[in-house]
C-alpha cells in the first residue's frame, strides 16, 4: 500500500514536469498512459533514481532551504507568497506523530529544485535543465527523434551507484548525444562503444614509448631515496644537493617532477639523520648535553616509525602495477599495488613531519639546553592539529631532562646540571655570599614556556633549601618539600613533571616556595634571633642605649683626646667592657654582648682618638648574609655621624660646666680694672649667647635623628618584617630600613653637600669648646696664683722677676688684657663663621627632596628667627 502511494505520487510529479502540449499530444492523462510512452519511461527512470544512492552535494539543513525559498519568493516580487509559505512551513514543521513526513528537508529541497528547473529557460533550451545540474530530474527531449532514441537507450540502462555532477564522463555523454556543447543527461551507464578503453590503451602505449624505465622501478628507487640510499636510477646529486633522475634517463616530464617532489623526503631524511649521527658522536662532549641527547633520541624514535612505514611500502611495491587498459577491463584499479601517485599519498603526512624535524634541526644546531627547548617550543604554536600533536609528543621527550632538573632543584635543592643547560647557574662562593651570589638566572637558557616570575620563584625555592642546608645546618626543609608535593597533587619521584602540565608545575613551585620560605624565616627568627640582633645593632651601633652611650663617652673620652697612634685598642676594649657593666646593657643576652667590639679605623698622623674610634658588631653565619660587609660599612658611617653628634653634645655640656657663673668668676671681676672687666664681661656674654645657639641647634638635630629618623624607621622596619614571606623580602625590608636612615640623616648620595656643611658646624662647635676652655683655664690659673700669693713664700721665690710676686701688678694686668683680646678676636671669628654656615645650612633644608628634612627646618626655625635675620640682612644689603 505504501509503495503504491509512492508510485502514484511520482507519476503525478512526472506528469506535472512534462510539457502540457506534449502530454496531450501523446494521449497521456493521470489515469492512463501508454506502456511505452515517454511518461512511462520517465516514470521508470525516476523510480530507479529514487531507489539508487544518489544524493545532492549539499548539507541537509532544513531551515536553510526554507529560508532560501522564502528569499527567492521575495526577490521575485511575491512577498505575499513568501508570507504564506512562512506560515505553512511553520505549521508543517510543528506536525509530528504517525503519518507525518520525517524527511522534511528532502521534500523542501525537491520543491526548490523543481522551481529552479522551471525558471531556467536557457538550460531547457540546451536540453539540460537547471535541476539536472543541481541534482534534480532531467528534462527529457521530445523534439528530436534521433536524440530521443539515444536518450531512451540511456534511460533504459541501469543506474550507476555513484553520482557526481562534475564527472569526467560528461564528454562521453556529449558524444552519445551527438554534440559537444549541447545539453543532455548525465552519464549513468557504461560506454557502449568502448571509447574509454580505447583511449586508455592508446595512452598506455604512448607512456611506454616516452619512458624507458618502468614505474615500479621508479617506485623502488624513490623508497630507497627516502632512506638516504642511492637507487638504480634515482641518485643523490651533490652539486644540486638533491635526489633526482639523471638527465640521461628518458622519462616523461610529469614523472620526473613527481619523482623530484617525492625525493624531497629523502633530502630531509639525510639532514635529520646526519644531525642524529653527529649528536651521537658528541654525546660525551659538553656542547650536546642531556637535552640535546633527548632531542636526538626523540628524533630517532620518530625515524623508527618512519622506517616501519617504508618497510610496508617496500613490501607493497613488489606487487606489479597493472596497465591502464587492464585496470579498466579487469576492475583492478583498487588492487594492492604501489604507484608513484599512491606513494605520494602515503608519504604526504611523513613529509610534513620530516619537514618539521628538519626545521628543528636547523634551529637547534647552535642551541643547547634550555635555549634548545625554547627554540623547539616556538615551533609548537601552530594551527594544524597534526603539527600540534607531533610537536607536543616531541617536546615531552625533549623537555624531560629540563623538568627533572626543575623537580630536583625545587624539592631537593640539587642542581644536576653537568653540561650547563639549566636556566639557573651556580658558582662557588663563601657561605656569607651564598644567597646573593651563589645562584642566579641564566636568561639565555630560560625557555619561553617558563615565565620569568615562575623562574624567579624556582630560583628562590632552591636557594632557600641550599641556604638552610649549608648556612643554617637545618634539615627541616625536606619535610616542607614533601608536604608541598602532597598538597600540589604530585610526588617527589622522577618523571612526575612533563611538558604541557604547566599548571601542575606552577602549583608545585608555589606550594614548595611558600612552605620552604616560611620554614627559613622561622629558623632565622627563632633559632638565630634575627630581630634581637637588629635591636642590638640599633642600641649599640646606632647609639639608642642612652645610659650605655653616656658611660662610654665619659669612660673613653680622656683616652680618645690623645693622638690616634698612641691609643691601645685593647685598653679601649676594656673601657667598653666597663661601660657595659656600668649600664643596663649588662642585662642583655651574653651572645649579643660578646659580638660588640671596638674597631679603630685607618688614621693619619694628625688624627685624634675621637676621629678613629668606632664600634663593630660581629655578624656570623647565617646572619652575615643580611649583615654583609657593605651593610656594616653603612652602619659604620651612621655610627660615626651619631658618635660625632654625641661628641659635640658632650663638648657643649663640658663647656657649660666651665661657663656657668661661680665664685671664681666673681672674684676675677672684683680684681679687674674697668676696661679689662668690661672686656671680660663682653666675652663671657658672647660665649653664653653662642653656646645657647649651638645648644639649640644640636638639641633639635639630635631629637630629629633619634626620634624622627631612627625610631620611625625602626617602626616601619618591624612592620615590613612581619609582612615578609621570604628571605628576599626580609633583605629588601632591611635594605629599605638602612637607606631610610642614611637619607634622613643627611648621609645619602643626594645630601652630600649639606652633610659637608653640617660637619663644618660640628667642627666650629668643637673650636668654640676649645676657646671656652682656654678662657676659663686662664681664670683658673689666675685663681691658683692668687692662692699662691696668699701663702708665705721664701725669699728666693719672691725675688724671681717672672713670677707674679716677683713682677708688678701692672704686668699681670697687661697679660690678662692680651689674653682677653686674643680670645675675643677668635670668638668673633667663630661667631661670624658659625652664623654664616648655619644660615647656609638652614637655607638648604627646604629645597631638599626628602620631606623629613623639611620638618627639620621647621624645628630649627620654629620661631622664624633665622628667616627674619635673613630678610633683615637682605634689606641692609639693598
């Protein structure tokens, strides 16, 4: 019942497609059609097409076909029909269930083809409808008797199983129809006149005449060439640097071209094989290395698969190649033989891989180690899946030694790099320089698939392990490394890290770095008490322990007033020990106190002990990684500055002790005459005023240094220590702390000029102290002479002319006047120079870049005294 329904529908479609005038002339109706009529033959032909495997060469897209029909209706000016079609199609597509059409796309496509066929008048005039070109039914010819007979003969023959509108048999079809440029049916039957077989036999004869070498022999020679072996005909031409047929061998030009293209594989094979052979010979040499060996091994494995393919092709080449005519008659075109064209198909994919290997060989000739892995990786970024898969497989083998080095370095701290291929370099150094100079990155050996941030973290992790093992003599890092591997989901065994698993590598490195760095900081803080040592340096080298500093200056002050070359460092060490026992420093950790030592700097013949005395702190391993020689030199600069500041303060205190009013000065004023008394009073007042100005400057400067510089920098340093997560961060925090002190204390590179001015001020203060001592020593001398005068003397002493009692009172008054005059002149010079230098110092503070130095200016000129003084001096000059 179903088949009858389909047959009726097909017949109705055939009748609709036939021209109306032709159908009525032949007496054809829907219910009656003669058995041998055109309609009957077309019906049988259509049924054979439906029963065959013919299919249009378009993708089955129902929505696209419906949209194409709707767009065609709109373009033809039938907008209302397009809307009607859209409505019908929506209803048609929603229907489902039994009795509904399942293959809706085919129906829509058939209707579209039929519509296009009816519109194509030009194609119908040629006898071939547009529907035939696009895969539809042909428009049968009814006006030419001879052609109709030929078409009838073609229609009655069986339909071929395969169908292609662009088949090369169209020329035979045109011969069967009697014209070359006219229309007709597609060829769906055998050539009745055996024209194809005759043409093939003629072509085979011509080929044998043009070629003196059989194709099978050329196939064998090409296979030999692909293995780097010269064949009977195909040989390697060293001048041309290629495999080729000699010009004396007579073959068709097309065959020669095919052979040359196929032999490119042999030339590439020679290059790859030569690189492998040269690498094997140099395996023990340093320029090859483990990564170079892995690369050669990976290439050799690829060539092994290539050898297997050539073995199969060589076995297949033993089968004879049939002639074209034999293939046409016997149907042996699909036989198991190997021709040049089939060989080209077989070797297409190996040729791509061999080209890649040859390119890699060229890139890696001058590269080694990580640079070689990076060069290979750069070729892996390719859009072809075949190339990506091949390069990934090759890189996993090549990079296995590199990733093993990374695993060993990150988890064990071992640098297994015999040939210098790793991107981390080690060099022999002392223990104190292990962290800063022992290991560094080698950028040339860093592959592109390792970001620099990841490489830096890998470097620091291995350095931390070696620092713990060598400098700290600690083995706790092994447990931390095992925990990191377990957390990252890997193990500590070899082969766990491979190319392509970058996320796993990063996870392992991050976990290992976090745990090992934390363990290192714990060792530095708890076992080696890093913070305690920093505090000890602040107390003693930066003079933060006030009672200790005062005792030290009182103890070593007289000794340091002597020439530097006469001072014994052993005696100073004893005085240092006395100062420690006399102050609260005695309660500090003995391990810290024993590190505190006296250091005498290099000195000249005219230097005093104050100029060369300094304190030193013995930082041992591993603390000397942080407190290096350069760091301790900077601490020494800060100590010398603070020590000189304390010396100036101590000198001013000593001057005040001499200058304060007492009975000695009162008695001196009573004994002096009017002019001498006035001069002495004037000098004394100048000294008091100058001392007050100097004391104000030193007090404010010392407050600024001790609180706004040292204490503030120390507070920031402690915060950064708490935030540090690795030794590099700790070193950076300490470096920032030290640089902050230097910059704020006018000891930096940008404040050299103003620092020189400050030291000039210090020297002027010390000169003033010496001048004050001269003045009041004279007063004390006069007092001692008065006491001597009040005691009874022997006749001989009284008769001496140079003594006070031997001379006149007038002579003593002259001596006092001359002394006061010289002191007054020297004092005026000091006052004038000090005022000038201090004014220059204060004027330079506001223009300094560091903001804290501007606060120092506010402290020194809080009452704007110096600013007004400068303004008045400017007005006077105008």
